[in-house]
C-alpha cells in the first residue's frame, strides 16, 4: 500500500470511530449543559443498546432493522428512566451527590448485565451489510461509509432540533439560565426529560454503529467508550454541542493517527494524554465558555 | 387579584420573610420599596414559585399558588421580570421574545412580536442581534418585552431601574405606565423609592423581612419616615 492509501484508510477509520465518539459525547455535553451533571452512566447505556441489538437478532431472530430500532428505543427509555428514578429526586441536592449517583448507576448497569448475560462477550451478527467502495487503489468499508453518513445526518437533525424547535429553544434557555427559563413558563421537568431522551437516543444510534464495527456485546464495553466520549466532550468544551461533535471526530482521528504511526497499543494513552493537556492548557475546551458563577 | 397572607420564607436557617401580608387589586400599580436585603425580591420569587412559603398562602385570581409549579404560574398570567434582567445572553433578541411567549399558542406569536416591536422599534432593528451584545437599557427593554410576550394579567418587575442612567430610568417608568394603561396590573419592586412612589397607586415599605408602612404612593412620599430613610440625599 502506498503512503497515500495508508493515510486515507486511517483517515476513514478515524472518522468512523470519531463519529461514534461524537454521538456519545453529545449526550454527555447536552446533559451537562442542562443540569451540570457528568452523567457517567451514559457510556453504559451503549452497552444496553448493544445487548438489545444482540438479543433481537440472535434470540428473537429479527432483522437488523428491527434490532436497530429496538436498541435505540431501549436506550431512550433507559436514559429517561434513569433520569426519573435516580436524578430527579436529587434535583436540589449538591452536585457531588448527583455525580456519585451517576457512577453508582454505571456500576449497577454493568453488574446487572453481567448477572443476566454473563461476563463473556456475545457476538453480534452483521448489522450493516454494505459492499465496500473502491476508489483507485483504496477500498473503504461499507460500514465506515454508513457510520459516517448516519452520524452526520443525526447531528444535522440535532442541530435543527436545537436551533428551530420549541423544545430545542427551551433546552438552550434552561441551559443558559434555569431560573429565568422557568419564569418564561418552560417546564423544567419536561425539558430535562427531553434532553435525556435525545441524548440517550443518540447513544443508541452510537451503540448500533459501534457494534457494526466491533461486533460484540460485553458488560463493560460502555465504560471505555463512554470515557473516550467524555474526553471528546471535554476537548470540545463540555456543554457545547458543536464542541462535542468536533471533539468526537478529533479523538477518533487522534486514535487512528496513533495506529498509523504504529502506536496502536498506545492509542488509549493518547486519548487520555489529550484529556490531561486540555485540562492543563484550556480547561474550557475548544468551544467551551467560562462558567460565570451567578450571584 | 393577588392576595398574600402571612407568608414566611426561609433560605435554609435564615428567616427572610416574616409574616408578610398584602394585596394587589386589578388595575393597580403597587410598589414594594425598601433597602437592600429587606426581602422584596424574595417575595416576588415566592409569588412566581421559585421559592416556597412555610406558612400562610398566595392566591392569584382566587386560586392558590402555594404548590403550583413555576411554569404553571406563568400560564395563569403572572409575568416576573427578574432582577438583573436575566435575558438569554446567547440567544438573539427575537429568540428571547419567542421564549417569553412560550406559554402562548404558536399562531399568536407573530402578532405579539409585532405589538412589542411597535412599542420598542429599537428591538425590531436589533431582532437578529445576540442579546448579550445589547446595552444595559436595551437589555431592560428586552426583559420587559419578553415578559409582555406572555400576555400577563399581572406583571412583576424587580428593580427595573437598576444600573441605568437617569434618562433611561425615566424611560423605563414611562414604559411601565404605558403597560399599565394598556390594562396590565403592576407589582413593582424598587430601591429607587422616589420613582416607585410617584407612579404607585399604593405602596408598601419593607424592612428586614417585614412590612413596616403602607399607604398610597403620595402619602408615603410625604411621610417623614420614608423621606428620612429613602428619599433624602
């Protein structure tokens, strides 16, 4: 393979994993933007999505389409249920209690999955069956193309939702000033639930795309993916939606870059090194704003 | 229209409002004046449901607001223009106004916008501008217009003159009069006692969580106690 085709292949790999990170990072950023919670259970929602896809395809013998829809629906419902059961009662509690609860939910989900499905990985059948595309000497996998297109379309739709729809504007208002938003007649509960639903649905899409690339479901699969998406959200500026997208793609490309240089065993270290550098050099991230404490 | 009877509000262990009762009748301008920390803003926040009273109650048009969620209180026709304007800095002027109309049906928003732009041509010129880039006076205009977008029956204004140049203060009070003439009942909280009393039908003077004086705007403006405490200098 020529240098060019190596670069191109790694670029596509980077964009493919990057788009999954971006979808997951969006959920972190949206939730943080609205209730200042680092929802560490978010990564494990992906794991639940993966098991749902596996369950529907292998156990129920359904088509990939049905499995995809079931996985996204399961993630959405789970996200909302977690918010209602675990976070709503703590609305007025210190933020640290919320954070600890989120970590607790994360452990709960991982251990429940292990109890129900066992500790071993379950192979997920092919979800995306698209022939590779060959341009000159380079061949791009169909999965990569579908992954990138699906995530870009999801992000465009999300942007429209937030910019134009009434609920989207309510989300921006709540994230900017919760008290003033309530004085506009915006229901805090509804807006927060909506945010969790949208964030978790994106995680559901992410989980399906992730399983298309790495076709297995395991209890702890969401932990590392979630952490990397979290790094992506911090890199982009947590709370910023375009930031989460840019951060996701940047982390994906950084990993692919490390692999291209023959450092693939180091790629996790590269991601966390980025986190450290961001926290030291620009803690607000690329597009983040300085949080002004309200008096 | 608004009846407040014996409310006691706490911030944790701090007893901020101590047994306050007062009324606002339909069509009135009622002012609450008093020094910093007297509890004026706390009362407004309790009416709009952001804070809760331990005792007594708040009734609006015969319905209790004691346990009503803040967004439902807006639906009932109470607009609260908070202290420090609290406009959405990162949204455009027009988006801020749309948020003000959150409780209104979509079909009526265009007409409300037209109405507000007629009152404040300045906002129309700047409709696409990001609200955080407006001047202080324009931000106050926007905050008041945003409150107006919900078509309130009762409008509560918290320190609308704060931080504004004297000429703008006059303008803000003219706007309040205009809104009042158009049929909106006004509950005004102010440190600028002189202005607040000059437009009020009735007023209440607060000190450390209690109402210590009440009367018509004119009576209070001429009372020795008020003159000594708030109007001299």
